[in-house]
């Protein structure tokens, strides 16, 4: 064996033991007659000592040649340190080395392998295998493992069975673009990588598996705006003979289990909010409810007062920022510049200070008196000392802009605390959404989502008002999971395809296997998929999912470490019957 103990295991109680350790050289300190080496592995750091008076000359001289990140094996005796380090678990001991074997030398790394490194993100991604040696990245990967382990523990205890589904499947036109894979044995034909195992988990329900789950890779060929990856991991689940309430209870339980086991936090029953309420009150369907600042609509109290900007707007809406009446003009101008950025796209912002003495001072005092502004305060639930921020314009666009402003202000005020967790369910989503470009309805979730039975009669007359039997779990302003009750009978599924613009032939070509399966006794079923990457990053108190992925890709979808994607040679192209037409 290369080691009898790891580098985080030894304590004062191990004094006088003969041990063998192996790991990487973190750093060396040569005092001439004494050399100290910090030896590191995944489990911790142990200090080695080479003493000119007690170590053989051969071993002592070899110790002088050690460089950072050399891989070494040492044998020696555990002794008590004269100068103890209370900040290290192994800080009471060191190893008096009597044998040193250099297992591998190393080039000087391009950045320091320390918690606080001098390497920027680009260089660390290029040398990710070195970055993983640093505690922050290593600990994030261990944290991810712990979360996945607890997911499996909970679901297994609830009689879920983990089943693998294929990665090489059939391309479907709904959703994001598929990554496609040419088939050499089937000339001119292609597999697709799954955006989710949706149809397969439904087929498993037809197959009688009853409760299925899988921690599975999914793939979407989409522009990587925000913090996304072209390949990501889902906790994918499906249950048979269930209604929506059964699924919400089950996965509320999973989330509660994770918060308790991972974070030591007890959470009561999760609040529920309709999609319409979320959009009207927070401007998005994944509201962060750790803080207030709910929207107050001001059309009735701000229009028809000679202020043309508000009078011409479809929506005038504001929020009350707690305690921000003390903001300086410079701070307010900074917020105005922020909402005018192209990413937000507002043309401007109106503000009103609700002073501690009860008076109100706005940027549009020319048009509004104290009674008018008091109505603004009432509509936004503002209190003395608050700052009211108001946007106006087209309803949907303005709500989206104010939602972004609300989150930005909360971040600046420190209201988005990473150690606070506020989960909720958002329910009653629209079944369909209108796409201007294609001039037709698309499924808001996917074409297998069941409509609310009481809304079925609207499919022909007012399809935009049909609600889906769908639900999202939101945690701290992030959608961490979503799902629905599925359509389980052929006729309803056929009707849904018609409303999505599929001809019978197109539906048969794309989903005939599923429609056929429904004829053999499909049970009522539904499910949910959690985004594991996002869930882990939130539980870990961080914003970026890349920090919890072993080998992530950059914002262009490239793995800069292995330089992928990359061209393939002409022979491979010929075998696949592919010709490139690069413009």
C-alpha cells in the first residue's frame, strides 16, 4: 500500500506511530538544518519534518529537491509539534520522515493551489484538474456528492426505483435545439441527445414501474445566456396513480429532507402561489420571497395627472424599497442608469422618497401633490423611510424590468442572504403560450402536460386561458424543479398535438411510439425534475453552477481544457456520409 493513513487523519493520540503517507507537496520551508513540507491529499494536510540531526543525509538532500505539486510517499514517525497550529485538524503533530520516495515530479503550476489563488477563471478552467486540488472546488464536488447521496436515500426510502434511460434517442421539434449524433450504420440518419428523459419515464409508467427516478445528464443546444451549461444534470422522477397533490407532497418532502440533512434547517409546509399571482406581484414566475417589495400597480392613482409618460403607459407599477429614503441623488441616478442598460431596457425611472417625518418628495413633484403621492405609498405598502421606485410601459415588459430591479436592489441591500431558504410552489401555469414568430401556440412546458379538466372546454374557444396541471418548485428566486400531471390517454394527447399545430402524420412520425403505448393501459401519472446543478449551488450558498461541476464549459459552450468541440478528420466525415458546407 502507498499509505497507511491519509493526510487528514493523524492526531496527537497517534504519537510514536510508524506511518506511511502519500500526496502532493503543498509547500516547503527550508531553514538549512531543518526542512518542513506540507503534504496534501483530498483529506487534508500533514506537516512533514526533515531534521539534519535525525534524518539520514540521503533523505535530507532529497527533501531539498522537492517542488510544488511533486507527488511523494513518505514513511516516518508521528511526533508532537513544538509549534502547534490550531487552525489545522492535524496541527498538533508532524511526521519525522525517515524514508522519502518521489513518485512523480511536477511542473510549476500556472496558479497557486491555495484557497485564495492568483489564477483567473480562464486559466483555472484550462487547467481544471489542478483547480480541483484547491479546497473550494474539491469541497464543492464533495458537497454535490452528499446532496446526490441524500436524494437517493430519500427516494429509495419512498420506494422509487432508479432506472437508466437511453442517451441516443430520436429528435423532437419541441423545446430547445437538440444536439444530434450521426449514425454510421444508418446512413443519413441521426440520433439526438435527450433534452430530458420525458417520453421514456412515461413509458416506464406504462410498463408498471410505478415510481421511477434517475440522476441523469440532459442536453440542450441553446445560447448560454446567464449561468447555463449545454449539458446539465436532472433529478428526474415519475409516479403512477397519483394526482398533483401526491407529487407536491412527495417532493416537498424531498426538499425538506435535503434542507434538514444538508443545512440543518427545518422548513414547514411550503407556500403555494398561482402563476398569475406571481407574475402580477413579482413580475416573474420564480419569485424570491425572502424579502418583500411586492409590486403595487399605480394606474388608478398615477394616470390622468398631466404626466404624459404615465398616461400613455399600459402599466404603471412600483415597489417600496425598505429604508432607502436616505439614498443620495447619486445612488438613485446609479439605479436609473442600471435600468437603462440594454439588458434591462427601461427608458427611465421615477422615484418618490417617503421621508421619516411622513412627507413625500418625488422626481415628478410638478405633476403630483402630497395626496397623490400618499396613494402611491398606499399602493406599494411603503412606510416612512422607504423609497418608492416606479417604472411604466407595456405591461409584460415593464413587469420584467421591475422584477430585475427588485432583485438588484435586494442584492445591494443584502436581503438575498445565502443562509436563508424560502421555498414555494408556483402552480396553475398556462398550458400554451403564443409565439409571434411562428404564429401559433407552443406548449409552455411540453406537449404531454395535462390541461386542468375544468378548462378543457376552452381549448377550442380560448386556448390561451387554459391552465396546465403543472407546477414549479422555486427556491430563493430560482426554479429548481418543475413538472406536471401527464396526459395518459390517446385521444387527449391527439387533441393536444392538434392544438400545437401537428398534423396526424407529424404526430405519428414524432411520437407514434408513445401514442401506441397509451393503447395498452397507461395509468394516470405525473412527475417532476429537479435541476441538480442549480439545487446544489443554492444549498451551497453560491450563485454559479460551474463551481459545482467537475469539468464545466464556458459561456460559448467550449471545454477549454480538452479543446472541445473540435473538427473531425475527413475520414470520419466520409464514414458518416457527411459533407461540410462552412460559409
